[in-house]
C-alpha cells in the first residue's frame, strides 16, 4: 500500500471517480480547479493505492479555532465500494492521524450525514465519538 498527497493535476484527476461517488454533484471538468481553490485554504487530497489501484481518498485540512485548538478536519473520506471492509479506510485514517500528530494537531474532526450509519460505526470503531450536531442554512442570492 502507498499513501500520499495528490500534488500534480494528474494525481488529483485520478481521485475524481472515487470522490464523485461521495460528491455526485461535482463535475469532472471542474474537479481540479475546485481542489486548487480549496488548497489556498489548506485543503489537501490524500490517496491510498494498492497494487496500482486507487482504493481510498480523503480531503482534509489542518485548522485552528478557539473550541478545539489546532486540529485536522476531514472534509471528504471514501473507500471504493468494492474494496470496503478490507482495511483501506482504517489505513488511510491511521495515515491521517500520523499527519495530524506531525502537524501539531491535538484532535481529528469530521461531519457525517445522519443516514451514513455504516460510516458512523466505522468511525466509532476507530475511537471517534459523536459530539454534536452540524447545522446549515443554504443562502440564495437576492434579486435586485
């Protein structure tokens, strides 16, 4: 297994099919551009390859706030559906934990939709706990 951060456009593009399974509204022609814009705010795209096959991807960033101090936030995390329960998600999470520790983070955080119960069990097996609710409000532009 090999884990790394996608740096080159071709590496980012290779992550698109997995990421699209998690984020189906993202279109291929805008993927690299959106990743590059997010990189300006610290976003990184990690990948895990086994036998030259991309099996897991995680988008993350190191941030700091008053509530948690310096922490690693996982925006996106997916393992190829046909390769789940083979240890790849755990391996990528271990890599992310190591990355967080090397970058002086004291915690890892992520959000997960209510209906993703399999993912919740996975996170809990890794020692994560549910700590609150995430609230959101879509904004629309007002007509002049």
